[in-house]
C-alpha cells in the first residue's frame, strides 16, 4: 500500500524558531506521523534568526531558481534543507535576501510590525506551493500552521485548483489564538491577487489585514480545521458557520494531542 503524503507548511517550528506553543506542535506532529507510516515533508521560512551552521542547513540547488512574482516584481527563491533532530525527516526552508536575511522575525528593534510583512507572507505562500510543484510530490494532506500560511488554502482553491500535483489534496488549517497585534499594509489586498481566478469574494475574507481576518480567510477555504482555545469572537462565530468541515478542537492536554491528530488525519483521508 502506498504511503500517504503529508505536507506541513508552518511559520515556526522548534528547534529552529519558537515564538509560540505552536512551534512545539509543529515539531512533534511530523515526527509522530512519520512513526505511523506516513511520508512527511515540512516547509517553513528561513528567517534570519535561524542559525544555518548550528542547524546544518544547506542549499538544495536543484530546487532553487524559482522566481516568485509579487506586484510585477521578481524575487528569487532559494531552498535550503536540514534534518530534524530526532527524526529521519527533512525540513525545507524558503529563503530570500530581501525578506528573510534580517535578524528579526516580524517586528523591528522598536517592536514595530515590519511594513513588508504582507509581501513576505505572499512570497512564502506562493513560494511554498511552487516548491511542492518542483518536488513533483503530490500531497494527500496539506496542513497550514500559522497566520503566515493563511493564503495557501485560498490559493489552492483558485490559482492552483487545476494543478495535478494538488488535485487530491485536502487542506487543513490550524486556527490558534491571536499571534500578533499588527496590521498588514492596505495594498496587501491587491498584492495577494496572483491570478485572475482570485476575485473580490476571495479577497474580502482577508481585507482587514489583521490576525483575525487572516484566520477567517484561512478557515473559509480549508477543508478541515484544527482549532485552539481563547479565539477571537469573530472566529468563533465563523466556526459555527463552517458546516461540512471536519474540526478538531485542541486543548492543553498534551498527552492526548498526537493520537487525536493521527485519527483526525485518517478521518480526512477516508473521505
């Protein structure tokens, strides 16, 4: 029997970057799924805070060379890889000198939200999907973790809907508590339009440009949801309207989390 393929796209992952408790889940989840016999690949941004020497990152030349276009401007995508400690699993890092070289993640030295966070987000979301296309590796499940991945479910339902690599993929989006208080620049809603398949009805979910709006967009276009605690009221209301989507509620009881994830994935794959 062919192994099921799980693609995890996350903005943070222990030990490379740990901003919230999500980084621990992003570390444990792929290792656990690997033990259950699934084939796993992980993608994340290569933020400048990630020490390449310590974590033994190296460039994957055969995958690099993709150019990601944002608002008619080309940005080269460099792919690096490292082995996740404690597992026979590779993590792929998406890098670009303009977006990820700086030694800070989302805020400057004065705790001000970077003005180009919207561009960095679009670059990462589009770059992740283009990387998977270059893999030629069709995933059965694509699990998006963190607000920086929130455009991916929508892109898969629009721009990439006819791509054979993604034809059978089910999209899971993790909706966790608010991760930032900033707001993306107003031109974000025009820059996120990467193809003519994206219309106003798609854009409207994201137009607020804040953490809640991004999560609302992510959950709207995903096929299944992993939901954390202490969510914004608008997200709670939208979740009640999310009929037909499989939902897994995540609590702080860590000892039950991984078996729950396994069963949740199996339920998604059985449909």
